[in-house]
C-alpha cells in the first residue's frame, strides 16, 4: 500500500531560533511515496517511487524485477517444442500471442515447413480470442480502479465464456500451449463452430453494454478525459506500441503492416484516436474488441478444410492412432519426445501484434535440439518506459487512472 517517507520536514519555531542559518528562500518540502509493489492498482508487483510536491507528482520512477522468472534463460535448456509452455507464462493474459510469435520464428528458421491454411486461420482466430480475453480483463480491472464496479462483473462474464472456449480447444483455460511449431497442438474439437458462433454473435451487444455504462458516465469521463497525456514524440522515442500509440493518432499495427498467419486475408480496421489520454485508450480498446469479433466471425465462416498441422513427421508429433498402429510413427514420436528435433543454425526476428503492442522474438539456433538464445522484446516492458512521461507534472489523484490505461502485465515486463 502507500508508504510515505518525508525527505525534509518543517521545524519548530524554537528549533528555528537555534538554527545558525535560515533555510534557503523558496526551499521545497517534498514527500516520497512508494506505490506498490503490494498495491492492488499496480496490477502486479510493480513499485513506482513517486516524489510529490504537495499533490503534484514531480518524479515517477518504475522499480521492476520483483516477478523475475528467468524464462529467457530457461529456454536454453529446453527442447524447441518444450519452450512453448514457457511462452504461455510470459504474458499470461495473451499466452496464445506468445505461442504464435515463437512458432512463427522457429518455423522461419526451419524454412522448408508449410503450415496448412486451416491451421493458419485457426491461429488467427485463437489469437483474436486472446485479444478479447486480455482487453476484457483490462477494462474490468481498470474500471474497478476508477470506481466503476459493475463493469468488472460484466467483463468477467464474457471472459469466462472465452476461457471455456479455450478449454474446449486445448484442455486448459489459461496456459493453453495450443499453437505449436508446425501447426496446432490438437485437432479442433467437434462442435466448435456452434460454440464459437453462439458467443461471437452475441458479443457485439455486450460491448454496447460496456459503452452504455461508461461513455456518458460523468465520473468516468472526468477521471479519464484529459488525463495521462504524454507528448507523441516521447512515445515514439521510447518505442511505445499497441493501443497506447494508436490512441495518440499513429495508425500502426503489425497485423496490417507486416501480415502473418493469413491476416492479409481478413477484412478489419485499425482503430485510432487523437486525444492521447486515458479516455482515448479506452475507446481504442473497445473498438479493437469489435474488430476482433469481426475477424473471428470471418474465420468461423471461411475456415478452410484440411490438415491442422504440417506434413513434417520429424518435427510434428504423429496422430495418436497412427502412433498405436504404425511402427514408423511410433519411432518419430519417441525421438521427438525424448530428444527433440534439430533446427538449422541461424537467427531470426519475428513480430506479432499482441493486445499490448508489438511482441518480438529474436531466436538463435546453433543447429542442435535446443535454442542457443531466445530474446523477447515484450510490449509491456517498452511501454512502461513512458510511465514517467504520463505521471510527472500531474496530480497524484490521476496516477491510478493513467497507470491503468497502459495495460501492462508484470510477467511481460520481468520475464
């Protein structure tokens, strides 16, 4: 919670008389506040050191590292396929986005592997479900921070439906590991079209409800409009990406600028605003929910037939029935599980658009069955650099709204 330490305090009249020299004229008495790392509104173990002059924030210094997991280093002792489970835990609200960027990077290194259209479209659909899941958690918790409690229950109502869909596909609600090198972990389950269709047809009306609750709410608008503004030049210099930069008027999205996994075959828009404040980021994310629903609908209606994983027996695990009936399939299964597969030596950098911005994976192979180096350029880490620009010179009362509008995940920061 908030702990305060007074740097320089006032002194009594008696003490002042005994002081040899009076304090310099205009001396500033400032207070340092530790916000976090156990503060509920920092959405994880983030410590922000705030220096205050009255109610005004003079300096804001993020202090990170409390959640450090060493995932990047741990990747070096896992086989290529085992790393997928670690990517789930980088950004646990958008695990499928991390699955996808890693799989694309390794597939680019392998080179001669062709991902079937059905698997590519299914990857797009699952990545957009991940975007919806993340934005719903953000909106519910952000509204709760500002005082709009009802929205939290509305958002988690839809999020629960999404988690059930993810569980239907993968067997897991959060750490799905569903997108694998070479395709998908499992064949899409029977009846998935009905479940996905029922949800996605109703979802736009749910976004309407969020808007009705917040758009014209005077408390919401006064807490968000004109709050948390940072100069666009600073955001660009710091490498801020995702909804934060789009709310500042920059129409930049990797799904459009550098399409991957058949995103170029989908019709959708990139929402932008120009106000560059907390309210603009809220509007951008709501519009992104509508666009994600639009993409999922297209994937549902136009899903190609065919295989859900590549024809690469030395890389992709064989189907269970083949493993039980064919000796060759059993041998491939045994070697992949016990030894892994080798990836040609080389290095590659792959980008995707996560709910928070650009994820970049720099993957290096030395030709063995384990990665030589994996570096993750995570959007939360890059975006968090803009926190001082958002807070300094603003009122303490606006700090929670501005901080929450960034939508960072501390696992995505510390790794």
